[in-house]
C-alpha cells in the first residue's frame, strides 16, 4: 500500500499513535447497477476505490485522483452519498499504526478508461453485481462501509425473498 509523503511525515512525529484522516470513497456504478471495486495488492481482498485526502486537495479532486490511480479510470462524480466515521472506522495496521478514517463517499460513473489495476496498490479491478458482494472476500472496513450505506445486507437482517 502506497503511503503519502504527508502521512509518512506525520508518522515520523507521532509514531503508531492514532491519526484521524479525511478520506474519500468512490462508488462507480454502471448502467446495469454493478459496482466497480479494486483488489488490494497485499491482501488480495476486494475493496472500494479510495484513500486519504492530501493537503490542499479537495475531496472531489481526491476522489477523481484515487479512481485514476487505483483503477485506471476517469470518473464523473455524482452525489455525495454520505460521510462516515466513528470508532467502527478505526483501523490498526499490521505495523501497529492506528488510523481513524472519516470517509466522504461519492457516487460516480466511469467516463473513460477500462478498469485495470495499477500493479502496486491494486492487483484487480472488476464490476460486481450487488447480490455478489456479500460473498466476495473483502476487508472488514469495506464490508462495514457497504453495510453502512445499505449496499449489502447487515448480518442477520432479512433480505427480500430471504428468511
């Protein structure tokens, strides 16, 4: 996972202590309703497109940048879907770094490019039907984010036609 120079600088000052970071999540959807996700290079788990907002960068610019970097596509951002944060969005990385994210979530459509992984952060990029997401191997952060947005069902919740 690529770490921005800004975050590396902060980590040199605070070590593994908690960092609160603004971030973006981009949810490109196709006309058929499928969602574009990327596969993390290190873990091989599927996740939404996104990342930290850099200093002096607008969240919208960060969202467009992340889509291009991680999936090789240019997107047109749609509505601001939600802003998510809180203790559920805190991550402790394997190296001990603790980060709490406040994720600004945008709907989007791909306007150019064919989804391709970058080979550094991502090793896959693919369109997934909403009913496939629950069975897809993904990290807990992504699963929580999708459930918080009511894109995938909450465990134990009844789904249409389900028990």
